[in-house]
C-alpha cells in the first residue's frame, strides 16, 4: 500500500501517468503496427525491449518497473503475433518431429523378397579361366549393314 500511496504524491505524477498508460496497454488489445512489430520481433529487438524494461525497473518506481516488465512481455508477444512468427513457432513442425513421423511411416514388416534375398548364398567371386578354348562367333545379320 505504501508503494501505491507514494505514486499519488505530486512529485511522482509522471510515474502515475506511465503506470496508467502501461495498464491500458496491457489490459486492452492494442494492435502493434506491422513495421514496429517487424523491427522488434528479432533477438536484437527483444534485447532492446528487455533492456528498456529493466532500466524502468532500476531507475523508476518499483510499481513502474514491474508493470514495465509485464508490458515488455506483452509487447514482444503481440509483436510476434503481428509478424506471424508466433504462428510459425506454434504450428510448423520442427525437424525432430518430422523425423519422428518419417521413422514411424517407415516401420513395416520384412517382406518375402527380403527374406529370400537374405537367405540366398553369396555370389562366387572367382574370375573366369584365362585360357578358355572357345571363340565367339557372330550370327548372321540378315539384310542389315554393318556400321
């Protein structure tokens, strides 16, 4: 209660205005403009917003700091909704989930062909005799001409 009473003092009126503005932003669904959202919907933008919120917490009133942290979170969340990265994160599967689905699709029993191939004797790898006594012959080509 002491914190709220200290906000109502005349020298802290600017903090009261900031608290009211942040409360309005948090409570009402204020749409973030697309250019502003695309600017802050990145790692660097999130760091800037977090730094601003922490600076409010360190320099200003405690209530202003806490509301600043909450407003920063809401701002980052609304910026990701405005740019569409929130939907990508929620609904697009990751590579790990894709691999799980693909491995589930590729689980099937061993077929007859695979059993037969596995039970076959290996092919012999010996080379043919070098002193063979046969000669290749050409068959009649009919009326075809040779090239």
